[in-house]
């Protein structure tokens, strides 16, 4: 009765304890113990499941009895383990003590230093998909057309390209901010600006830009786009405020050019790059007066009202807002003909009204439209 027989199968090992102290690892076969006081305990474990999980693993490892039957890994706080079993990735290990049977399975553990914070590996895609990997790894996706600005504990580290980026958790505070590097449009609309001769104009500016230095754009100003908006306003106000109205209208192209240069000078410090600057969109009003067609700029230079909604009489359209009057035949301001707005040649071809716009082919409109 005091004899204890333990049978260990070929794929098994026996953890032999005597009074809770590990005495050895039993190999396959029959083992006989004389145990009148019930002090012997043998735990039979399968070596086909290679991970040896045991509450007394530290005792087992320290006893040295595992020998070359197991691979022991002791990971420090800053280390992580990548476990490969039979050539396939299995799991990621946190800091701690681990042991794997190696008799029946080919186990390899790759120890990595997590102090780098960013985790880069040729098999990254497989590793991040493994079970429970998200407990130790944090993934960020930077979309196409963007870059990722990486901050570690609040300090800039580097700018990363589009794609997936993976970082170790619990090492540092990581922030990866996606920044759009495609061409963007800033609409500085409805700017009411007074000319030098005290006429208020309403202007729209479209700035096409892109972010040239993502880090700078994030760190120099709290909002680079808002800063660009402010800079555009300032340059525009300075240019228009220094000119009298007729001078402004006579040299619109020069104003746009100066505006462009002025904005370009200011934006590099914001990490931005200006692509184009345009003042207003070209909206054209077409009028049919007694069977004859006329085309002039639709936007009233005073405060931006649409002239197509104005009252037409004797070849003159009166602005619906403040009654500035423009001649349909040449776009001249009827009360001061030195000031002109754009006026365009019109021809009728079949059922189309075609307008010749500088720099573009004839623009057709439906013949039924009297004003647009
Ligand atoms: S908007 Fe004032 S006159 Fe046209």
C-alpha cells in the first residue's frame, strides 16, 4: 500500500516533488516510490504542449532539473519575447520567467529590447495578429497621402511614412499624429477690406497649399491652417488698403501676384508650402437686352453682390445691394468710367451662347438663360 507506481508516457514528463520540493523530472517509463507518509507527489505534464505553466516555475527552474529538455527565458522589465514554435509564430511574451519543453517541439524565443519603443520586424504583420498581441503592442495606421508625426513622452522623435506602425506598450507615452500632405485648399472668403480711398471691397482668396514640414506645422503654431488664414488676411489687407479703388481694379493681376509673393514669404516658418493663390472665382453674368447678349463679371467690386440679380435698363445693370451701375457693353462703372470690371466677347452659335474667357475656350451657356 505504501508503494506508488507512476507511469510516464513517451510524450510526457513527471515533475517529482517530495514535501513540496522538486527533486527531479521523470523521464518516460514506470517509476516506483515507497511513500508510507504520502510525501511524494508527481505531476505528469505533456511535452506536446510546449509551454510549461506552473505556479512553482521559479523553483523548478532554479533546481536545474529541467536540463536541456526545456528552454528557459527570463525577460527583464524592458525585454519582450517573440516565441516561434515549429517555425510558426506563436505569441509575444511580457517580462517574466518562462519555460518551454523542447523535446517534441522546436521552440525558439527571440528576445527584443522594448526600450526602442517602436517595434520593427520582418514578420510584423504576423506578430501583431497573434493572440493577445494587442496587450503588449499598440498599432497605429497612417493613411495614404499622410505622414505620421511621432512623439515619445511629448518629445518629437521622427516623421513616419504612410502604413502601419507598431509600438510597445507600457514603455513610454506614444502619440502618432497623422498629417495630411496632399494639396489642400484654404478658402479665405468674404473679406471686407477698405481701400485707401475708403471704399469697402468684399474679396475671396483661395490658397492651395501643402504641408512641407509636418513637424514644424504641428509645433510652431497650434493650428497651421488657421495661421495661414491669418497671414493671408494680413497680406491682403495691407495690399488692398494701400491702393485706391481704381488703382486696385486696374491692376488686379499685380495685386494677386504681390499677394502670392507676400503669402509665400510668410508660410515656410509654418511648415507649409503655397502652391497657388487666387483672388475670387470668375463668375460671369450674362444679360440679354432686347435680343443682344452681354457678359460681364458677376461679382460687384463694391461688396461682392451678384450683378446677375441687378436691374437692367438702357445697357446698364444696377447692383441690387448699393446701386453701383455698370455698363454692359464694356463693364465700366457708369459713374466713374475709369473703373471697369471684366467684360467678355459673346457670340451665339446655334442654340448656344458662347463667352470668350481669357485663357480658356469659348464657354457655352443655354440660349434660354437671360442672366446667370
Ligand atoms: S455690392 Fe455694393 S454696390 Fe454692389
